[in-house]
C-alpha cells in the first residue's frame, strides 16, 4: 500500500483514480515541505454545486471565475433573483439547482466537480515557499491549476 500524502474532509468523495492523481501531487509537495495537502472538495451533486456557488456569490464571487461565463451568469441570475425577492437560502439554492439541472440536460457542466474531474485543495496557511512548492508539484500532472477565492483554495481540474 503506497504512502498517502493528503488528508481530506470526511464528506469528500473522489474516485480512486483521482485520489491517486492528488496523491502524486501530494508526494511531490511533501518531498519539499514535509506537509500534506488537504482536499476540501471533490465530486459534487448538482445541489452541492449550487450550494458551493451560493456561498461563492454570497462572498462577492464573480462569474468571471468560470470559463463558461454564460452558463455561470444563468446560475447567478437565479441567485440574484432569489436574493432580491428575500428568499431563504434553501429556496435560492433550489432555484440555482434547477438552472444547473437544465444546463446538464444540455450537456453543459458549469464545473468539473460535477463529472468527477476536479478537486479543491486548502490554501489557507500556506507560506509563499509552500505555494511555490505546490505550483511546482502540480506541473506535469496534467491538471489545470486555478487560484480561487472565498474561501481561498486551489482548484485542480483534469
């Protein structure tokens, strides 16, 4: 059994192949820093994606973070409408989920989390040298690395 170079939130679900990819990055990171990386998010259901986007928008996140800004804006419009109408969080998230469901029926996936090809890694507490070590560890992994905010984290997608 190989060494494990990551920790994860108890609710994080990932296929073994994705865990193996993250572990390879973690091994390179650990070789330099002697620390493990921490996975905060993996596979997401559609309601889970809507909840993550609700939190992002609530914290002034922008649709500009998404490569598909048109579909992100559709979801943001549902968020904005619910907030304007003073709906509670669960009602707004349900409306956002409905938009995501509609998009998925058109084979439009707002996030690689929905198809099991993305993970979020905790960035909080990393020093500048640890950040550099993480960036280098990702190189050659085939992952696209995005620096996302609120909460600050690394998003890796394959």
